[in-house]
């Protein structure tokens, strides 16, 4: 497994993806703020990413500690 994947990023949260259900291989990216929703009383949602995905904001969780 590559060490630059979301699963090894300090901003990745291996968590139920914005719902009560759990998506295999998915988690929440906590780098950016939640995505706002069209309804004023709706809560924002964190971007759902795959654990084997990657982006340009990667920060190794072992180096951040």
C-alpha cells in the first residue's frame, strides 16, 4: 500500500460516512470544512473519500504527531 493514500493521512477519519451506515473502504476528509447544503437548516457534510484515494493535501499522520 502506498504511504500517500488517504488511509495514512492525518486528515482522514475512518468513520461512518455522514450517516449511520458504514461504507467499506470509505472515510471522511477533514482537511477542508464541511460542504454546505442547499437548505438553511441542513447540516454540512464532510467529503467522503476512499481509504485508497489520495490528493495534494496529504500529510503523513505519523509525521504530524
